[in-house]
């Protein structure tokens, strides 16, 4: 998606070979007009799939997921990173290793909202090592729901997540695929 | 806002005198069409205020904030609950006590995105003890920005947060003000 690649080139900041900061428009400050274009593109890619639910993970996937969901006219579910007083009753859980925070945590979704008849589209801002996406896939499979694919804003294609998830037979659509991050030079796309 | 009150009456679940579960439409599963009506109402209330930024806190405020921001045509910033590799550089911080999680945590916003010339609208899903809102207000004041007010989906008006924040001179607009939660009976609104 040219618009997103251009925005990454303009406003993304490369902080070493692994770290791309996009916090001025995607995951700290959020440009909702850009998110609307991203949502439109996910809809173009997955509109034939009869999606019934969009599933993401807190926190930075929520904005993209909600604005994309307006196109699909379906609810968003966001997997939570810890048990709270406000989720009671049965849940699906899985484990996710966070590259950004350097730890492993549980994610959970209430069984009430993910049903065998659901056709689920996963949406997230980044795909790097694929741990978050694997966790979400596991929740969908535990629910016996149908996984239609994953819509990703930025894939770090030099990290193993994309290949891993595609090798599981999951359709992954990444709107910007980063080939390399070169500090002081910039971002190379596939 | 009648639509929201009706939805709370229909789909909210009262779990004791303090706990109102709205996770089927607001903060776990999200009804984006409802969020759009909520965003429209916040815009009606604050459209005269020349808002330049909407500030919320991860995670459950993000969806409402993003969809409201589409009406205002301004960016969203969400305060983060912990330092990550992806926020480098100077930040404003404050402390928030979570009623839901039973602990105190730091929230932070990059100084880059909250500027003295900004006119900031706070948005969140719940107002109960007011700790999250106080934390956000403190970030706005530290930045020297102008606080135009707070737009809240559900205020638990029997808890002290609303009175506390209003006594600070902050304009608080809550779309549903809960007077009492009665298990087995339901929700009473102000």
C-alpha cells in the first residue's frame, strides 16, 4: 500500500536494525484518516470472506481494528493481556512473547464472543516474530471458529513471523513489507 | 444519551454494587456502530472547542477515541501504561490507580505529541474513581496544553470520580450516568 509506505518513509524512525518507530502516526499518536485508508484496503482484500468478527490484541491493534470494522460492519474483539474483574466466566487463553516488552504473557478472550460459527479476521499493527499472531490463531482454533486470514499494517519481512504464519496455511496480507531497516539511511520495502 | 442507556439496560450485566460488565459491546467485544453514535455525540458536545488532539489511555479507551476522532479530524494519542522499546526520548508521566486490576501503574505520553498549543479532549470508556482521568489531566497540564474537557461513555455517578474531576474545574460530559447498580434488578440512571 503506497500511502502507508510513503508515510513510513516520511515519518518512521529507524532505531537500529530491528526497531522501526511509527509512534507519530500508528501506535502512540494515531492518524485516524490513515487508519481509514488502511481499513478500506483490508476491506478490499477480505470483503469476499464473509467476515463476522475482527480479532485483535490490546493495545495498539485496537484502533486499526475498530476503524477497519466500520467497513466490514462487524464487531471487534480485543484479546486482553490479563484477567480483570470485568471478565468473569470461561475464556480461551494462549501465551504471547512480547518482543517490545521482553516478556511472556497470557492473552484471553471470553468464550461468549468467539463462536464456532464465526469467520474471524485477525488485525494487528505489526508482524515481526509472529508470537502475537500465533496466540490469536490459537484462540480462534480453540473456539472452533474459521480463520479467514490476518491483515497486518507493517510486516518486518526480515524477521521470521510472516514465513512462519504463512507456512501454517494462514493467509497473511501485509500492507507494508519491510525488507531492511538501515539506521541513518531509512526503510527498504519488499 | 438514550441509545447508550438502552444498550446498557439490555446488554450490561450487574455483578455486585460496583461492577457493571459491558464487555459485550464496549470494552472487550466492541460494537463499532454504537461507537460511531457515541463519537457523534462527543462531537456535538465539544465541536465548538477547537480540539486539536484527543487523549485517552490504553486499552479500552482507544476504540472510542479513534472513532470519535474521525468526527473531529484530529489525531488520537493514547497514554501507555509502561515504557517500551518503541518510546524513546522525553515523556510526561503520571500515576494511575486501577480499580479493575487492583494496582498502581505509571502512564506516559511522549512530549513530542502533546504541545503547549494543543487543545486536548480526554476520552475514556468509564469514569469511576477518577484516577485514570486525573492521570491524563496531569499529563495535559505538564505539557502546558489546554484541557477542553472529558468525554466519558459511562460514569458511575455513585463513585467519587465525577464530582472530584468537576471540582477541579474540568468540564465532564458523561453519556450515561449510573446512579446505582442492583444485582438481579438492573441499572438505575441519573
